[in-house]
């Protein structure tokens, strides 16, 4: 059997390239970040509106109002200012965890469970998601901009938050129910 020097050289080069790729872990490092975010379940939350004059008020599970000083109130909105009341007192922490050196981007989707498409659009104009921290707050500047459930029945919304690894494919999708109490 006769070897052709050119064919042998091509085989050696291809073998060397494949060996180098295997030694380096494959191709581009941009897609090598396979970290998957982790995080606990998000709690369902209840709110009452102020007829559209201020951000929503957070309610306790028994239907009474939180004042913001209770141990179980949860996270407070760092942008809250009692003199302007254009930012909610409450904040919803949807943050997830990833290994050190990995960062996340967050996105949010609002769907109606027992609310109209107009109500979803109105709430979406008020809720703000910090795409780097996963913190949800409400921002509005009074009537008629602030969210107002004008009906007599509770409106339920499904809030879905996705934490996506920057530069990778790992993601965590979680959701919770946000209820706005009806006018009684």
C-alpha cells in the first residue's frame, strides 16, 4: 500500500485540529455557560387599589392592609417616597441564584386568569421589572394612570418571571398569582 504525502499531511492536520478542540472543551466559549438558575417558589400576592390615585396597597392573606412595618411584609421598594407616592411601598423579589461569575437577565409576562385584556395592558404599564435584579415594583403618577380594578369582582393575573443566564442557555421560569381586590 502506497501512502500519498499530501493525504497523510491532511489527515495529520485534521487530527491536530480535532485534538485541539477537544483539549479546549470544544468550540466557542460563548455557549459553554450551561449554568442553570435556581430559586424557590414565588408566593401569591393580594392587593387593593386606591381607585387609581396611588400604587396598589399590599394585603395580608386575611384581607387586611399591610402598613409596611410588619415582619412578614416582605421587601420594601428602595424607590418609595411617602411624600410623592408614585412608587409602591412593596417590592416583589423574584431573584434567582447562579454560580459566582455568572449573571442573569430577567423578563416578565402578565397573563389574565380572571381579568380582561385591557386590565392586563393597564397593569403592565404600571408594573416595573428590574431586568438585572429581578425586583418587581409599581410606578405610576396618580389618577388615571395608577392601576384601578373598577369591577366588583377580584381580578387575577398570572405573573411569569424568567431568569436567563447571560451568554448561556440556562433559565428558570417561575410564576405567581397577583390578585387585585374588587370594589365592594
